[in-house]
């Protein structure tokens, strides 16, 4: 069991923040499959703050990313940026549901700070994992956010910027001293991006260095991966990213194994029914054009590893609407 702030996670199985992936529809699927915590897609703190100054009515894309429905909790909204004042104001707006375009039913359970994103367009602005190079500024950001919200503040970091500057322990201590309530450690450096190989020793070192809960992250694709992560590092729980894409049942599998049970994956027809329900929810929220476009990658992930998947993926990417996607998936399931 993990406790931080007013949040209690019975097991500590979290869905990671995934830009362009972990939208509400996918979060709900993972929650139904056993995740007991999730994090939103990244929300730009500066973009959210600037949107409040818009003179004309507009559809707030940033506001939609920050939305939380009651049946999703506990979940965190993740913000990113490098300026403490913008990060603090974004945290305040999200906490109070006072921003333009807000469709939240409830506030999030926590505010998560992204200090791990390795993408160049983020790090080029000194944000995401670039903050690993500036622990002092990182601490100032965390402290500012903590002061701006009554919600617990969590932080996601990487092992370090590169192999010569692995400083996750230092960053973790700074985060704890600045008021963070929980940490998630991705066991790769920014330089590694997502190449194979996770440094579990650094996750173990972070766990030993701080008293707040620590989630281990990186290369968790099976229940055994999750269990060995916890055994090897002593971490309190795991955060799963790519391992859940197309396979939200990984959370069910982990829960079963932790209980000493054997887990059997649902039949293909049932899995595809879940996938199509997810697509319908995406369309309902985002409209047919955007929903279908964003859903295609999800459907290709659901097909991964199956005989005939390559040809089916090609058909999925060429489909023009939901009806065609449904026809393709049902036909593939029948095979």
C-alpha cells in the first residue's frame, strides 16, 4: 500500500503519462483492467496560463488535457515548464478548476511535475529532463508548486542527463526537501531515450535515499518484469508506460500474480471489443476526425504480435472512419 497526501494506492500500479496516448479513454480502460493510479498527458504550464489571457472565446486544447472526471480518480495532472511562477500558477488553476476550457468534474488527486521527458522540443526549452542538469531550479519549481496547491505534488525524473551525470539520488533528495510527496524514477538517462536497458541500481539508490514513496519505471512489459523491478529495487510500486499500450491487461496480470493466482488473458474477440469501445469514447470526446486519427495507433498496438497483424495495421492506417475500423477489427478477430 502506498500513501501520499490524502491518496492511498492499495497496490501501486500506475499508468504513466504518455503524450498523445494516455487520454481519458485509455486511462479508463487501464483503470478497468487494474491500474490504481494514472497520470494525464503533459500539460504545458505556460500554455495554460497564456490561454487565460485570450481575448476571444476559443476551444482550449490545453484545458482538455487537464480535465479529470470523478470515475478516473485517483489520478494526477502532469505539468511541465521551467519557470517556477508559471508552474505555480498552472498548479493553482488546475487545483481550483478555474481555467478556460475546464471540463473537469473534480480536481485531480495530485499535481505531477515532469522532469523526465527526453523529447528535444521539450528539453530545448530547458524543460522536462533538461531540469536534471539544474537541481537548484528543479527544487525551486517543486517548492513553488507545493506552495500553490493543497494537493500532493509528485515528480517524475530520469536517472540523469547522460552516463556521465547520473544524479537521480541528488534530484530525489532535492524533490523531497522541496515538498514532493512521491517520486517516479525512469531508470534511463535522457541520452538513452528509450533504448533497451534500464538501470535498476539507480532506482534502488533513490529508494534508499528518501523516505517518500518511489515508483520504478522502465521496461515493464509483463508481471514478472514488475515483480522483479520491485524485488531488485525495493520500490513501492511501478509505473507502466509502453507496456500498457495495446495491453491494458498487464495491470490485471500483475494483480493476479501478486495474489498468487494464474492469469489468463481474455480472448481476442473480447480484447478487440474493449479496443473498439475505447475508440468510440475517443470519438465522442474529440469528434470523428480527430478521434479516428488518434485511435489508429491504439488499434495497431492491440494487434501487435498476432498473425496477420502487419496487413491489418496497414488497413487500419488507411481507414477513413469508425465504421471501417470496426469492420477491420471484427474481421481480424474472426480469423
